[in-house]
């Protein structure tokens, strides 16, 4: 009984600038706990950073492999069109352009 009324009173107490309930709870409970476990938290943050870098590298490699596979499959399916386009970018075609100088 009175759950919602007590909950509302608690929220008002936390948010009120006169009672400074949130500040009191932070200074009494949260700050001491965080201070005691600061080294553990820093260790977890460093591990998470290393893991995230490894995951990005792994997913990057996987993405590049998938893109390369898709490009090879597309090239195999449409060899004529792709070969024509690639041929237009060859060095032999570029050398055949006369110099303006």
C-alpha cells in the first residue's frame, strides 16, 4: 500500500534543491563505493577498449573479405562488361594519348 505515493515522495526528495537528496545519496554511498573500486573499474575500461579494438579489426577484416568475394563473384558473372571497363583504365590506353606539349 502507498507504493506510488512513497515513490513520488522519494523522487521529489531526490530532485528538490532544498533537501539535496541526490547529492546526499551520492556523497554517502556512490562516491565511497566508486573510490574503493576505482582500480577495478579502470582495469575493466582498459580491457573493454582492447576488446573493442580487436572486434573492430576482426569485423573490418570480415567485411573486406565479404566485399572482395562479392567483387570476384560480380566479375565472374559479368566478365565482358567488367573487362571492358578495366581495360579503359590500363596503362597502355593512357600511353596512347598524345602529349600536348
